C-alpha cells in the first residue's frame, strides 16, 4: 500500500509539472496574440483617425470631423439611432405596463397606444427623435440641486427625503403630457377659428405667443368691432393652455379655470362676445356724450340663457329726453328699446292722476327697435346712427 501511494504521488507530480508548463505556454501565446491584436488595432486606428503619442499615452480625435466624409459614417450613425430608438421604446414599453391609468395603455409591436382625452388617441412608436424635451441621463457623480444634499452630518437628508425630492416622472408620462398639451392647444385654436369664421360681428382675433413651454402655451384673444377698434377694446383675454385645463386671465386680473372640454371654451367665448356688445355701447355713449344710467354684466330678469348670462345697459341722451336700453344674450341675441318723451307720444292714454303739464317732460314707455332693419355694417355702427338720430342739434 505504501509503495502504491509513492508511485501515485510521483505520477501526480509529473502531471502537475506538465499542466504548469502547458498553462505557461497558453498564457504566452495569449499575450503574444494580444500584443499583435493591439498593434493591428492601433495601425487601423492610425489609418482612419488622427492619433499622437504623448509620453506613455496615446491621444486621438475620434470625432467625425477628423475623418472627413467616408460612407460608413452614415451607416454607423443610422445604427446608433436605431439602437437608441429601441432602447427608448423598451423603456416606454416598461413604463406603459407599470403606469396605472383609467384607460390602460396598449403595447402592440412597435406602437404604444394611449388615450389622453376621451376621443383622442396618441401613438408613441420608434419615431421618438421628434421629442424636444427628453432629459438625457446625467453623470452619477453630479451634485444634487439642493445644498443640504451635499452636506454631511446629522443635518443631511436621508434616503427617503432624497427619493421624495428627486423627480420620479417617467419618459412615457412626459410624452403623454406633451400629447395632452398638443391636443388641448389644437382644440383651442380650432374653437377660436370656427367662431371667427362663423360670427362676423363682433370680431374675434387670436395672437399666439412664439415663446412657449413644452407643457404650456399662451394666446391673447381680442374681441373687437370693425371700425371701432380704438374705442371698443374692453374684452382682452389671456388664455394659458396647460396640460388638462385652460386658465383665462381677464384684463382686470380675474382668473377663470376651464377644463379640456371644447364646448366649455366655446360657451365662454360666446358669452364674452355677447358682453362685448354691451361694453361697446357703454364706451360709445361716453364718446357721443350720452349718460350711462345702468349697466349689468349679469341680468337677473328676462329669459334664462343656456350659455352664460345676458348683459344690459341703459343710456340717456345729453338733454335727458331719450333713453336707449340694450339687452344682449349669448343665445337670445340683441334687443334694443327706445324711450321717447311723453309729449311726443300721441297714443299715450291720459291719466287721471297725472294732470300737471310738467310731468309731460318725463319719458314715456319703451318701444322696441326693429334691429334687423337698421342700417349699418355692424352692431356698434347701428348704435352710433341711433344715438346720432336721437341727439338734438345744438
């Protein structure tokens, strides 16, 4: 048994020496091959790029400008774009599955189907180069924005506080927010354009801002009357179009928030156009020398309007003999009444109570004007002719 153990140990030592020699030979071959590969790659780089040796380092310019125009650059750039698009689409697909939504997102082949608003569908496919606000990954060693994040000691933030400060919004959520904003902006433009083409009096004008954010755009809406832009410019609205709602800022600073519904914006603009006519009468009366007796943007009498509220105004002539009452509603339209002096009304029934002649100077009952037969190109021009006809000559 002892002799067998000695013979086996001798054989094992011989095998180990042989394996050691083989491993050294394989390592030397790999080192020689690596040296040859490095030299070959270096020669290939020197033939295609600009390289120079500084000390024990090799510096090179690997930009496209150093190589000029070779055809494979186009192929390389296209391949890089394809890889980038695939990586971004894979990230979008993961987020589409993870994000909880009222209407689930659908991933089909190279498309992600989402429904931002009812009746609107957005497709996110591999054409992601059109995104303008994609924030590329930053280095992990970059400092945080808040100063306390860089402080050590007991005053530093813990992991939970840091995670709350960091932005957790995904790429797909940003794309959906951009799509919502684009849809809402196109709806707003379509609504304003349809009203401008359908309604000639008053005129509605939109001035879109050239400097907009990815998630917010602004447009200034002016409601004017043709030929009276300098006099009747009371309705000026600033529409701030966001992601899911529209903030309307009036000229006096009042703010109204509208939803994404197109009908709500249309009803609001119609009510503003109706109020413009009454504001125009008020400003025209000041120019013509008439006196404003009463004014109301929201009249509580008369038929109920399905869109907003009716507005009314009453103005009196310079000498006080005549009075004009105007009631304008978004749905009912315009109604104009004229009040004449009592002595000019022949068919006025005599009263047994009022017998003194001095009461004849008071104004009598109102008579409605057939507004459709009035001459004039628009409402303000007709009102100017009516005021001029009832103003006494000096």
